[in-house]
């Protein structure tokens, strides 16, 4: 005999759990990237300056990342946040190319993070495959 609470409690699939784990991992990564920038920590300011930005832009970059991350972590707005983070990572690819950083260590890393972010989101919300035209029904 099943009780009412057992029948109404949704079971999470392994795919959803994997997607949530990926999202949590990336959430921690992005938080650890944005917060030192917002706080103006010396290493963050130096890193921003080494890419050709003035150090006073460090906090702005950190706030943009943090806002995109928060929007990404809210389930209802996750797709919008993923689009913002994709744009942010695209900027990282561009500025690292402009600064002549190594492809494997810097440029492609942002691409890998972006792909992993979308994989995590699609694992949590498989209906996105239909929206993207990658699945029928």
C-alpha cells in the first residue's frame, strides 16, 4: 500500500541528479571566480589588468558574472542565465585570444565550461532538446 506522500513525491532520475551535480559544481566555480573580483582582491585586479582591462573594471566583470550565475541557479530563469553565462564565456574566449593566451589552457577552457554548463542544464531539463530541435516528441 502506498501512502499519499509517496505517490506525490517526484523521483529524480539519474540524469537529473547528474545535471544538478554539474550545475552545483559550476555554481561553486563561478562564485569563486566572481566574488574575488567584486571584493577587488589584488590577484583578481592583476589578472584583469593582465588581460588589457583597467583594474577598476574588475568589480564590474565580477558583478556581471554573479548576476548571470544567480539567474542560472533559479530554476525558472535557468535558460536565461545559461545564455548570459554563455555570453560571458564567449567574452572570455575572445579576450584570451586577444591576449595571446595558450589555446588549450585558457581559450578552450571557457568553451569546455560552457559546454558542460549546457549539458548540466539539459540533463535537468530534457525538454530543452525539443526546443533546440534535437529531439522529436
